[in-house]
């Protein structure tokens, strides 16, 4: 399709509800796809629009009542464009407006044989153009065009821009031009990657983290629940193969820690460092997050506070070593409830099954993580066979609370000294199954809800990965800066994606029509306007593009062996 030829004319619309464009007779309605990027040339401004709906119309009800016979192609051709026509609904997202017009420069020559669109006039006359939010609409019968490569680069920039940390996340549905996100804007707020199971969330997460690491936009702390980001992971598809992990792509920038050393070694990871936590590091706030997993009642938590006030950090070990007589004597002295404390003791014994929990740790592993982050290292924590929800939520919360506390102190010190050398490195914490941490019933009690609401106050943000955005608290969703969303079918999930998004109603149809693989809707703080992309492939070509050339896919027998290890770790 020639991008210089108009596709249709604006016939009606409004700023809030969008524009309706009637297609010209020579334009097939089948070429118009939801998510397509179009531009409308107004009298003064050039409007960038997203196609949100396609429909058919006719000039007379008689045509519908008496349609032409299927074999009468001549009559159908006669009616096409006049009696019958196609329309598309467009949602204006941005507009280019000149800061100076041709009337201000009457002596500047314009070649009449060249394209006279506003974008071309800019190139011919060097008129400055300003990219602005849409606050008006084009006039009746303004012409609609295909977006050109120049249009995309004007809006989304280019990856090798020396003045910005841009990263190509994919391409438009019908063009081979990169769509870039601004990584500096991406990391300064919490973000989300959403989509139902099997739509490629893990690959998108790996892709985005690769960009952040390569461009040094921030340091990452990733809680790798299923051990698929640090080292090799199974590639989706019929062919059995693996994809490269972040530790392999960036060996000098990424360090791996494991809560299950045996599992990690079986997978062939040779240099992962062990990580252990102790009972005296578990606080009441940690148990509140996993209270539903442990089956702890409100009464049990109240008695946990009594024990903590009496024994301090060693309260869990003291409780686990108590006999029934000890519990009875304690309750008589401290007004505790014997039944609740006995129940609490039984349920906390489940923590003995966690391989990374120790009675005491002579080495402070969390302080080691903080030092590595301060040195600019990206940290991936593998869980191996310890990937059940109790284990994942407990370890993630314990580590995150202490790292966040460290960042609060650093941020306060930087605010006091104003010395650029004291400024903390921007930190992005990546969590999976995010709705477990950000559910409305517990979000105000967890460190993750605090981080999401603080935005960038202490230089710590979240990257949440989830297939159930409707399970995340609405207040937290409204603070999510950039949302990268794959296919979702559930109405509640689709509704949640557009929480706090102006004009979100026009984008719901776009999200519902995405392909199940390698397509995503991106909107929010890191992109100038919502856009649908074919996501960038995470393959050997990508490895070469980011500077990694030593990758070879594992032979099939090694792949099968790795798959068997993964199955064993997950209990299959």
C-alpha cells in the first residue's frame, strides 16, 4: 500500500470518543487491522492515531434489504465506495504542530512536485515541529494516511540515539521499523508485564531486562521463581531447544545466587553463589504476607507479637524449642493464648522444609547482595525446587524489605549532602506472580505495595510480571508507569490494565484482538503513545545485536536432561 496516497477522509468524531474515517473506494477494508498506526493531515497539525475498530456502512437501507446476488460482481463493484463503504475508528494519540508556519516565511520556496504533507514541508523548509498531546481534532474531510518510517522515528526515536537510552522492543504490525522505549523513563517508575499463560511474558521480561542491563539504565534484582532468567531456559515451540539466560549474555554484569544449590548445579550452572536466610531474620511483617500460605489466624499473629516482644529476634527458635509445659508457663506469665501459640508452633514447623532457612547464619548474605548492587551488579536469585508460593513469598519479602531499608537510608543521605557521588543507583526489583504480593487485602502491609506507591522516591521501583492483573490492587495499578500487555481474554483483567489510563476505553478492543504469540500493547510512561508491536525475537540474532557472539544452542540430549531436572524440581 502506498503510504503517500490517502486512505480516507474524516467524516465525524470528537476528542473524547475518537474519529471516524470513511475509506476511499480503492482502499480495501480488509487492509485495516486493529492496532494499525495511521496519521491524519490536518490544516495545521499532523495527528498520530491508533486504529481501534473497523466497520461497514452503506448509504441506503434498501441495499441491505436487497443485496446484490453473489454472482453479480459488477453490481457489487458499482456499489463499492458509493453505496457501500468501510469506516475505521481512530483514537488520536499525539500531534505534530509547527512552531512556525509557511506564512511566517513567504519567501521560502516549496517544490510543487514534491509531497506537500506537513511532514515533508518541514523537511523542505526546516520549520520546527513540536510533539504535543492531543488537545484538538482535525477538521472534516482531513485526509488519513499510512504512517511512514519517518513518522515512527519522529515519535519513538531510534535505538542508537546518543542522547537517550532507547531500546527497540519490537516493530509495528505492518512495518519493519523499530519501536523504541525510553529506558530512563521506564526504570524511574514501577512497570508491569501482563498476559495470560503462554503468551510470552517470560521472553518479554528477559528482553526488557537485557535492554536495561545493556544500556546501564539501572541495576536489577530479580526473584527467578522458576529458574528461567539467569541460565538457559526451554524455548517454546515444537523444536526442542533452549534460549540464553541473562548471566550468559552479560557475564560481567550479572551475578547469580541460588536458594537451592543442588538443583542449580544439576542444571549446569557452575558459578552461582549460595544464599541462606535464618530464623532470626524473619519478622512479623514477613509472616503476615504468608499467613494464608501457613494458615495463620489473626489470633496467632497477635500471639506472635507477644513472643517477639519477649524474645526479640530469636522468638521463632525459642518457640520451636518449647514444650507444651513451656508454652503453658509462658501464657500464664505473659497473658498469651495457649491454643493459639501451640497452633503457631505447629504451623511454623513447615519452615523447616525450606532448604535455605538456617537456625543461624554466620554470614550476612543480604548485606552481600546490597554490596553487589552498589557495585553495579545485576542480581538473579534462583529458587530451584524451592519455588512453591510459601517459599517464594517469604524469601522475596525478607530480602526486599532489607534492601529497601538500605536504599531509604542512602536516599536520605543523598538528600542531605546533595553530592552526586552519594546518589543511589536506580534499582528495579522484578517479581513474578505479582498479585500474590499486591492483592488488595495485604498490599498495605507489604513492602511491595510501599514501593509501588512511592514511585521513584527512594530510587527503587518494581517490574511486576503477572497473568492476573485484576488481582492487583487498583491503587497500585494506577501507579504502574509502563504496561506491556500480551493477550488477555478475561474482562476483569482487561479492565484492570486500563486502570488510571486516560482514553483506555478506546484501547480495549485493541488488546482483545492481539495474537496469542509475539504481540503486545505498550502504553504508559516510557512510550509517547500506546502502540501495538510484534515483539522483538529473543534469538541468536538478538544475542549478536547486543554484542554476544559465543552462544550455541545446546544439543537435544542436553536439553532433555535439563528438562528432566526442571521437572524434578517442580515435583512432576
